[in-house]
C-alpha cells in the first residue's frame, strides 16, 4: 500500500505538477500544449485495436530479445534485475478486493496515462513541433519516452509505443485519445 501511495504521489508531484507549471508559464499557455476535445468513438476503437496489435508484435520482439545469448555473469545480473522488476510490479498490481483493484487501476494505469501523456505528448511533443514537423516531433518524443522509463530491457518497445501515441496525437490533434 505504501509503495502504491508513493507511486501515485511521485507521478503527481514529479510529473504532473511540473508539466502543468511549464505549460502555464510558457506562452501561449496550457490550451496550446494540451490539445483536447471529446474524442470520436471511432478514434478510440481504432487506437485500442492498434495498441492491442502493437503489443502482440512487441511481445514477439521481447521473446526474441530474450534469446540473445549473454555471458554467464552478465546473464545472472540481468536475470536478477528482471526478477526484481517483476516482483515490484507484482506488489504494485496485485489486488485482493474490488476497492483495492480500483486503487491499483488508478495508480498503475489512469494517473500514469494522464501524467505521462501531458508531459510527453503535451509539452515535449508540442515543443518539438515548433522546431520541426509533427511526425518528426512524435518520433523524437517517442524515443525520449522509451528512455525515460530507465529499463534497458523494454526501451525499444516503450519507444515504439511512445512513437505510436505521438503519431495518434499528430493524426487526431487530441491528447485524450493517446491517454
């Protein structure tokens, strides 16, 4: 429970608050950075289908990545690191009641989606769009999104997802769809 509260607080304090402050302090303001409107249901359905399909492809990538032979000592460190990450996620997402499940969904899905999308697709992508075209900004922001998560094992899949969400914002002009 403490880890969940720390995760929730960290997302809000270190991602959401600075992102909103930056958007408020930089002209022309939050509406410029946080492009949103009520999404069309077709956009949401298409993005959900695309994310599901993309996740399947990225799972294959991760399976292939796991077949890369590593020297013994390196493999032991990698396996221990993966085990610790898995254990941390298990602690974060295991729920024993409907109320706890609701809190887990809030902590592990809703708050990160809002905070990360406002930062990466809102402030960062919009800032890059001022110096380059929208598609290139989506690609750059996606790479930064992958690196931000600090996991050498998932940087490629997360960068691909980040690029996809950037492309969704680029095509729809709506940050809510990428959230």
